[in-house]
């Protein structure tokens, strides 16, 4: 169990990145959802022990690790949002080097473990190539390999599927789900779909504040009223936005497919009622928060 | 323009601008012109003379611009790659050649702006100085004089450095390669300035260096500054551009163009994909293909995690860093350049008399310490900052820092890797050094470069870590490091490095093959190493504590720097060692306490006792006990007791007897005629006042008793002409430590501000006593009883009359005999003696080979000099080979102190082995110095050093043949010409010999002047005159001046007018023949007969012979008459040479020849 208590982070400026975040992350997969700049990466860095908070506490399995990150690191697998490798080393050498640093397994077995991990992330055939020659997706997979190396008790992955093709993304989802069976996995993403697919529990962060913590089902149920979906012409889109709360808007066969929140009353013409999704819940939440915070900030 | 904006925003560029501005304000360009005298009046060179400005620009370019220009060029190539914007830029319509050209244009624009500002600032500064009447001497203002040097000297250098940096960065994409290029270009430029003795560099090699010197400094030094022509000439002369100069500029331009084109082509290949970094391994499949066949594996059993400890993690990180490091070309550039420097040092360094050095491993190891530490520091700075930055650059820190690696390992790993790589570099250099050495044990190399310098590299590495931990920026770290190195170099050049600040051990290690290693300075050396080891530990701990692995919160208080465990203890140890060193330096014989005492000595006594009448020493009896050093003290103490019998030879009774004793003497007690007396201590000048003034011609015995702590404290420099060490002792009465010196000693306590021009020669009527240049007016009898630890052999002035043991210690008694001496010296060591006919050489067994040669030389010199200058009055002349604590040989009556650096490790000098020439010269001082002591008057050094060199010329001709004499004469001529200062030169009869150029005049022109007299008078007449000179003045108290000697020799001249012409020209004038040859007529006038007429200008009416040489080695001599030489030759002349046998000293011997084609 990872307990986050009243975490505040203020950058020089001053810019408050986190406003007293309080969160319990249980064993299993936990999603942290939020738009860009919401403070997710700041929170991830603090949890990974790479950034000191201004105040607040981080407790891992009952041990306060706020100022003792060295207690976290041996138990941590971390895939940051922005990372890199030594370009002149091969993928295998790089991973082997990281295994050495983490102390994973017996020294004599590390090369074998490295190759197994590379196979797990589908990089076995590219093990001997220099990292400089890897594509963005391959580097991301190498990052995933190092994060899961050593079977860490706490796995923090920050935007892990960025740059992965759909097939690899699916593979990774399976892998995360499998890993989450026996440990805490904290998945930070702005993709609601990933959270909906993977996380039994999640939280939403916006402007450094925790807007929601719960299960996807709870989030969907919490939506008052109904959700409606319909196709509209381009000219009708903007008037619709002004009068209704649009939760999703996609282009479908050249036309605009729009989902609306209808708190009460009849559905708009040519719209049909649809079940609420997590994305609807997330969008409504952020719209509500924006409505609350914008006048105040203005 | 974007690149130029980047460059203008670079702190490095602004640092360069600041340095250039500082140099403009602080350094007078005229000071870079080796001529004139502006210190106290005199003719001064103009600060804005064209040659001064050219020299200033060339040297400023080398010193200030080399590093920044190379680094800025390299950074321009690396920046886009590191920022990851390269692909974006290359995806635009921008062509690669435009990209490269634009980048370089930006760099050159920025550097050009600084150079332009620099030149403008110099001009403004000079104008302001002229208006404000500052100390700069400003000549006529000329725009061309300010404009040309930046264009022709600074510009090409800047362009070449920037282009080389850019090309290397572009090709390697490695910062270390760029740094290595800068590190190579700077010493290469400096090496180009160092004047090399003839023979070290062939003419074409020298010419090649001129061609490739981007700053033009070597061309200037060879073409303009090789010979001093006086400030007036320098002020008016334009820069004498010649073909070599324009060719060198063309070579620079062509070199830059080739490098730029190569960079463009390489960039094109890389960017457009025609060159890949490395092909994919055969059989490797594309990831998507592989995905189809890789079986999804179940998650296996969890692997155990055992986080590595600090040591293990450090090793892991070091291994990875090392793998990265050895793949970088920069590391190999450093390695190759270090080996090249070692080779250059071993091959080009010249010992005494410009002789090649026969290196032992120890000599090479210690003499290369500055080179090794400077290159090692640069390598550590660049490789370590690059390694520390690599994580941020590649963004691998985001992953690595979240692992369980101890923070200490994140710093210690790269530190260890850099040190291992450095060790590899040094091992390569050591192997080259070993291959360059002539023999001996190899262990000094690893001992000095490994064990002794390890704390230096550790402290330097820790300083780099600390700079990184605070700045977390590669450029800032490098800037701080270069600044520290520059400060260290500046302190070293100004002789301000103390034992507590000398972290790279520059200038304090002297090797000896005649005794234990480094025994002159073991204690301060040990403390110095402890200090920097402790400092290294402390700085490393602090750096680890400040390392921003976890980004700190700025709103929260950070723990103090010294909170980390161990840092306080290490710092305490460093402070303790540093404190002991500061205290030790302060109390040494050249420490602050001694300097203050000496200053007090001068202040209290210069007016009261300088020139005061003194009693003459008639006899000396002294007991000197060389104590065995105690365990805690490196230098031993010496107990001295004895008495002088003094006679009052002055015209009046003496109420006081003053004696000077150095600050090393403690517990001083005095007696007069056996009764204790309280002497007045005037800061080292002890005044004994007898109850009744000492009547004229009466005698008194003054006794003294004291302990001599010569080795107390830690001397700043390790060079010492007097020392008391466990393995050897060297003491003499030219100093003021061994025995009390009667009267006030001039020179003690003088500072640069108090130093003054010497007074003209004393106006003493003929027949009256003239004081000797130093020492007692008359020779006096001596008896020295010297006690030394067993195993230590002792030699001293005089003849050994007794030898016995007392309390397990050896005692020897040395007596001068009735002929007496003016000076006393002693030497002790663990020697093997060699005896010849009336001579002996005492040397360490390892120097047996050279010692045999020296013994033979000494035997011959004694015999020859006895024939030429009069019989040697003592039965044995001894030469003691001493450790090289001061590279010097000094001659005392019957005993020569000969440090092993004076040619014992040298090869051939000019005309003979260097050791031979030095031994012959020092043997000559037995006559010219001890049998004849010149008067304390101008020109005295000509009678000492000039005659000693003249004697050497005679000996070489007699023993080794005319070619040897000519080779040595050529060496003397080159020394004189290169050190001559036209505006300051005084005639030999007026020389004070207080400066380098005056000493050179006395030695070199003096020797040649006597050679001219030799030719004018004839050898036998001159030698007879010299014998008479010695006989007349040997017993004192009258001592001759140079004019006395000339007057005595003139009597023997068969043509007094011709003698006067020669004496006036060479002794009373400063003119120097500068011969210009012109072939007036040359051609065959009959079969096999050739007519040749050559006109010679600049002979100044002196006798001169010319020689014509044919193809088959034919030679025909012809005396110069009325400026013309005419031949009727039986062969076709190919070459005409003026003064082919080196009988005439001249300015430009190389020009005194013409080739006929």
C-alpha cells in the first residue's frame, strides 16, 4: 500500500504543481489520469524519489519514505515519461548494465535475464544493436524491460504506451495486468482508454488537485442524467457546444460524431441514448472543474 | 545568425572577452618585446610599435583564444546533436554545406567580434594612456599598426582553431574529442615559441613549425626577435613580412578550407544517410518481423534483488563509463599527444651547455611532472565532466537515478573510470619514457607518476566532482576547472606556489641518482600529499552530499555541506597538514620569518656597516660536527665552533668587529681572546666590541659557537646550494651559514624595490689596496676538524692531515697550508673515490662511467693550466659529485662542488661532453677566482668567468683539437648574441654582471675578447702576461680590476696602437661586427683558373680571413684588406665564408657566407 498524504510541491515562480494531494494506492493496477500539466509527472517523480516535495508525506507499506528515497529504490520499477539510454551501447549491454545497478539476480545469470527481458518486450532480435539505432517504440520497450526487471514491488509507469504501435500497446497492457496481480502498479496516463481497460481503481488529477478517486464503475455511475450520441454537421457543432456539454467529439466517415451529457429533459433530435463511459465521466469532471476554477482564477 | 546568437550568449565567449580586456589593461605590449629599458629611465619600446602590437596579438591569440575558439567551434557542431534538433534542421530545405557554412560563420562572427573589440580596446587604451600620461610609452598612432596584427596574426589562428574544433565535433559527435583538440593545440602553440638550441631542430623542421603556427608567433620570434637591435629600431621598424610569412598564412587558409570541405562532405554523408554509424548485425530481423515469431512468455519466477553496495555499483558504473570512454577518439588523442610530449621532452630538452640529456627513468619522471599533471588534469576535467553529463545528455539519469544504486556510486563510478583511463594514458607515457631513457631502474616512473601524483589527481577529480555537483552543467564545470588550472599556472609562473597550495607538485621534485630519492623535501612532500589526499576525500564527500540526484525543494532548508559523515574529519586532517606546511614554510631559511629578519638586517645595517673598516682574517680554526639527522627531522643540524685570528690592517684602531651569520644559526655565543663577550645582534649582524679598540696592526682572536639548523622548516623551492641531508652535505663560505662572515654582506635583505645600479669602480690611486670582489683581502691559513656520521665521506678545503674515529664517528682534519685560502667549503657523501695525478673525483658508484672521464679531464686541466697560468699550489684538486639539488658547479680552493645535473647525464656539448667542459671551466676558477681574486669593481666577472671560458677554449684546442674549440666558441657566440640587450649593454670594463645579459656579456663576450687579445698579442705573450697578473696580485691585499689587467698586458704588446684598437673595441666598447658579403666578381679567366673578388662590410677594421671552398673540398684563405678579398683560384669556388675558423665574434654568422652558383 502506497499512502500519499497532503503532498504539496511548489516550484520557483512560484508555481504550485501539487496542492495537498492525498491518495491511497492499493495493491494492483492504479491509474492516475489527468491532462497535460496536471501534476502527474511531478507526483510520479516524487513517488520515485527523484524530487523532494515541499511538504507532505509518502508512506510505503507503513514506512515514511518522504525523505528516505533510498528505501524506495530497491523496491521500485520506474518508467519515466522522458528518458534515454547510452546510445553507443547495445540494447543488451544497456539492460545488463541496468540489471547490474539494480542488483537483479545472480551476476552470472544477468546476461540471460537481460535476454529474457528483451524477449518479453519483443526486442530479442535487436538485442545486439546499438540503442542509437532503435526506433522510438523500441526504446520505449527497452524502458519497459528495465522497469519490470527484478520483479519490483512497486511499479511506476509514466505514459508508458507513448510511441508504441497498437500491437505492442496491447502486449504491454497484458504485461501490466499480469504484473499487477502481485504488486502495486501506478499507471500515469492521459489516455482514459488505458485506465478504463486496465485499472480497477484510478484517480484524476487536474492543476495539482485530486478531483476523483475510485473505480471506473463508480465514476460512470456518478454521472447524473443521460448520455446521448449523434451525428451532426460541421456548422451545427459550435452552436451545440454552446448549449450542451459535449463529452466526446470524433470524426466518423467525414461527419462529426458527438456525445452529449443531458442532465435532464429530452434528448436532442437525431441523438440516441448511450451508456456512459469512463471518458464521459472524466470529461464531465474536468468540465465541471474548469467551470469552478476558471472564474476564480480569472 | 542563429548560431551567432548562440555564440554571443555563450559564457565562454564572454569569458574570452573579459580575458582579452584584462590582458589589454594589464599587459603592456612593449613588455613582450625583449629590448629597451623602461624600468628606470632609458630607451623604452613603444607600446603601439607595429612589432609590439604584432607580438601582443600573436601571444594573446595563443594564450587566450586557442581554448575558447576550439571549444566554441566544437560546441557549434555538437549543440544541435545534443539538443536533438539536428533531424528537424536537416529536414528543411537547408543544404548541409549551407548548414556547415552557417554554423562556422556564426562562430567566426562571434569570435571575430571579440577580436575586433580586443583590437579596438587596445587602440582606445593606448590613446587614453597617451592623453592621461599613464606609464605606457606611446609612439606615433598608426591605424595600420592596429589593424594588421588582428587580421594577420589573430584571425588565422582563431579561424584554424574554430574550424578544427568544429570538424572534430562534427565527425566524432564527442565533446571529449573537441576538448582534446583544444588541449593539443595550446601546448603545440606554446612549444612553437620555445627557442630551441641549434641542432635540436633541423632548419627544415623549424621552417615547418613556422609554416603551421597559426598565430605567427614562431615566425616573429625567429625573424624579428632572435636578435636584439635596440628599442629605437623596434619602435621604427615595420613588420618585415617575407615569403615565409605569406606562405604560412596561405597554408592556414588552405588548411581551413580543406577542413571545412571535409566537414561538409562528412556531414552530407551522415545526414543524407550515405554513411551509417554501424550496419545492423547479419541475421537481425526487423522488430515487427520478430514480433510475429516471439512466443509470449509467462511471467517467470521473480528474480532476487540484491542492491549493490557503493563499491560494487561504482565498479559497475566505472566499467560502463570506461567502455564509453575508450570508444571516444578524444581519449586516444590525449593518449597519443601525451606520448608525443614525452618523446619531445626526452628528445628536445637540453641540459647544461645545450647538451642532449641522457635520461634516467627518475630524471624523466620528475622533469615531466608539470607536463603529466597538466595533461592529466585536462583529461580528467574533460572526461569526467563529459561522463557526468552523459546521463543528462542521454536522459538515462531518469532511469539510473531511480535504481537502488547508492548516490556515492553515481559519482565515484565516473571518477574511477576517468582515473583508470588516466592511468592507462600515463602507463602509455611511462612506456615511451622508459624507451627514451638510457638505462637505470624503471620504478621511479610508477613511483612518481603513480604513487606521488595520485593525491593530485584525486584532489583534482574531487574538485571537478564538486564543481559538477554545484553547477550540474558541463560548460560551467569545465570553465571552473580551466580557471583553477590557469590560476595554478599563474601562481607557478610568479613563483607563488607554496607547499600548501602546490597540488600538482610543480617545480618541487628533483631527482638524484647519487642518493635516496627526493630526500631534500620528504617531510613537506609527505604533508603535502596528506593534505591533498584529505582534501580529495573531503571534497568528494561534499560533492556526493550536494549531488542533485534527487531534485531538492528550494523552499526547504538544505542540510549543511559538512553534514556528511567523514567530511569534517577529512577537512580537519587537511587543515592540520596544511597548517603544519604553512608553519614549516614560514620558519624555513627562505620563509617569511627569515625574509623579515633579512629585511631587518638590511634596514638596520646597510648605512651603519656597509663599507665599514674590517679586521683581516689571518687564521681560522674550526670544528664542524655534522650531526646524524634525528628520525623526525629530514635535515640534520650542524654544530660549529671555532675562532678567527684577526689583524687590524686598517689605518685606525677598530672599536667594533662585525660578523654576519645567517638565520639558520641558533644559540650563538662569542668570545674575544678566549673570554665570553655579549655581541650586539642586529638582525643577524653580530657586533663584537672589545674593551679597548683594536690598535693598528694588532691581533685578536674572535671565537664563535652555534648550532646550524639549515634544514629547519620547509623551503619553498627545493633548489639549494647548501644543504645538510642524511645522504650528503654541501656547505661553503660564499654563503653566510657555515662560518661567520666579517662585516656587512651586500645583497641580503634586498628586494626588487631596493635593488640599485652598482656604483662605478672605486677611484683608488694605484698602489693602494682595492678590496676583493668577495672574501678576505688576503689568503689565510685554515684548520677544519670535521666530524661526520660513519659511512659519510668528507672532503674539505685544503689538505687532509689527519683522519680518526671519535665516539664511533669519523673525524677528518683539513689544513690549507701556508699559501692560505679566501674561502672554505666542505662536502660529504657516500662516494667511491677515484684518484688521478694530483686530482681526485668523489662520486656515487652509479656514475662511474662519467666520473672516469671527469677524472681524466681534471688531470689534464690541472696540468695544462699549471703550464699556462702558473703552478697549482696544492697537492690535490678534488671534485665531489653532489646530488642535483641545485644544477650548479662551484669551485672553491682545492675543492669543486659538482652537481650531477651539470652534464653527468648529458651527452656531447659544444666541442666535448658537457661534463668535461664544465669540469675544465671550474678547474680554471682555481686560478681565475682563487689564485687571482679580482677587485670589487666593474668588469670583475670578466676576470672570473671570461677568463675561465677563455681557459676552456685553450684547453679544448690543445686537448681536443681546433674543431672542438670552434664548436665551443660558436656556442659562446650564440649565447652572447641571443641574450644581448643592445640598449642596456655596457662595455666589459664597466660590467656589473647583475643581470642575465650582463653575466652573458662577461662570460661569452669576455672569453671571445681574450681570444682576440690572444690573436693580437700572440699566445705566449698573453699567457706570460696572465701569469704575471696572478703573481702580482695573488697574496693581496691589492686586487686587480679589468683595466689593471689590460694595462699589464699592454706592456707586452709589440704594437701598442693595435693592442689599444683591439682592447678598445672588445673591452671598452659594445660594438659587434655584422658582416655582409658581396661577390663583386666571379668567373673563369683561363682554363682551370678562377677570379673571385668579394667585398665585406661591417668588419669594423678588424683583422679577418675569408675562405673560398670548392666542390672537391678545396679551400683557399685570403685576408681581408681594405674591405675586399681577391682570389686567383685553381678551382671553381662554390662558397665563400668570412672567418671560417671562428676567430672573430660576430652578430650573424649565418649571413657571413655566400653561395656561388
